[in-house]
C-alpha cells in the first residue's frame, strides 16, 4: 500500500490496485504455489492492475509520469540481493506514508487514524476502540481525511528537519497505537499480533536514528521494548493468559528489558520528560523487580500521578488506580476507579473493577463486573481468562 500510494498519489486508487492483486493471488497461488517473495509479487501484480486500470480509463498520456514511476517499481526478487533492495524501498515508503498522513492540515485524530488504517492494517473497529469512539464515527473521519489529502495536494514526503516537530506528536501516537494493538489484539484468537509489535519497534528504531535529539522518540522505543520483553510470559504453554503478578519473570527477555531501561534513563535525562518517557520509566520499574511482591508500587503510583499531570485522561487515571490498589490496598483503588468518567464501554475498566471487588470478597458485584467485561471483549484469550475468573466465583 505504501509503495503504491507513493507512485499513484491516491489512497483509494492504491487500495483498489492492492485488492485486485490479492484477488489474483487467491486464484493463482493455490494452483501455482506461493512465490518466493510474496510481498514483491503483490506489488508487481498491483502495479500491473493499476496500469490496466489507467489504460481502461484512457488517461495514459496524462498519467505518463506516474506510469514511469510504476515501471520503476522493483519486480519480485529473483536474484541474490533483490529482497534486501525491496525491503529498503518499502521501509522508506512506510516512513513517507506516516509523515504524509500526519500532515498538520489534518486534525490529529484523523492523522493517526488514517495511518493506523493504511500502514498498520488495523480495521476501522480496532481504531475506533483505540480512540474510544463509535465505529461509524471513525469511518467518517477516515473518509474525510483521505479527501482532504487529495484536495489539498499534500505531498507524499518526509518533511525537512524544520517541519518535523509539528508532525512528530502524531507520528509517535501512530506508532504507539500500532504497538498497542499488537500487544493486545482487539479481536483475534491469539493475545498478541507479533507482526504489529515488530513493525512498530522497527519504525521507532528508524525514527530514533533520524531524530537522535528527540527524547520522546527514545522514550517511546524504550516503552515498546520493555513491554515486548514480557511477551513470552504473558501466556502459558496452552496459550492461556497469565496476569503480570503471576508471570514467570525468568521468561522475560532480559536483553530487551536492559535496552529499554537504558533508553528510558537516557530519555528522562535529556528532558523535557513527556508521556512516553514516563510510561517507559513505569515499565522499567516493573522490569527491575524480581516478582510482583517486590515491585515498588508506591513509585509506580507516583509515576502515574505525574503522567496524569502531563497527559491527563481517564485511561491514565485507571492505570493509576490499579497501581494505587497495589500500593495502598484494593479499597483505595476501587474508590478511584468509581470516580472515573467516560469509560463505560472500556473493557479494562470493568476487568480492573472486577478484580478489586474479587479481592475484597464482594463476589456478587465482582461477577457482574466480569460479565460486563466479557461483553466488551473481542479477544479469545481474554474471554477465556474472564470466563475462568467467573467460574472461580461460582
């Protein structure tokens, strides 16, 4: 998609060409076998479909420049080294796509949502969940954003250094939300979508190399690495969810934890400290503890209070309440949760409330909260975990 958008200069046309290529693949691959370089095959097939479409529309002359760009697209790798070249091209195109979508002419929610849809491959429903809005409202935002890019003639490019700061917050938010969807998939059979986590980390590394003096870029990369380090311990051998307090921390990736902790310290020292760096320091505090019992919950609660001051919002307050519950007891945490507004349809709120009610021995109320959380859960692994909790309550 990113490669075709660069050449065609149009989101809808690129999407149509890629969809056409997928249809051809569905027809040919079962018969002829999957090609050695599936991604390159799709790009080449989409290129051909785009050329055919242009010819049918009798706009070949007007689009000659665009066609020359299409012809320049590298075909599927056949010779040694071709794959590396193709990978480098796609990497560059993806960065251009992020910065195009994050143009200041668009509202920041539209910038991030469009990039998540086009680059991250998230569904409209998944993006709506990330923004806590209705799916229909998010669909309209996406349509308006694509129209504005076309109408305003927004260039498909990485801006110069002087224009980076105005786009950086939206770029970071995009990578953050792509990683979050990978870390806990909205609607999937597995808990994690590893390809999204890996892509977000890869792009964050590139961005950190591009902008070495931006501490929040390092803070975001640190946060991703520290969270991703826990991946292997988040499910057991049967693929069932294991809460953090019950995880075998020897299964955490020590190298990732160390790299993330070091980056978080660098980002905090460089200042000014932003929300991603604070979250990275919270994750580093978890990584520094040998067990949940040895975790410095008071420090984590204080860091969440700082985060609430820097980037206030109901989700931050929910996380702070959970940390306070661990530091001061479930009654205090529940008191803070009950005071949060705006998260009635947010599954983690009901899950956290149910857990605190269970700890307090208020089983009937806990069961009601778990049932509400179950209604809002699309991930199969999370559903089974909540169902087990309900069964334990009888």
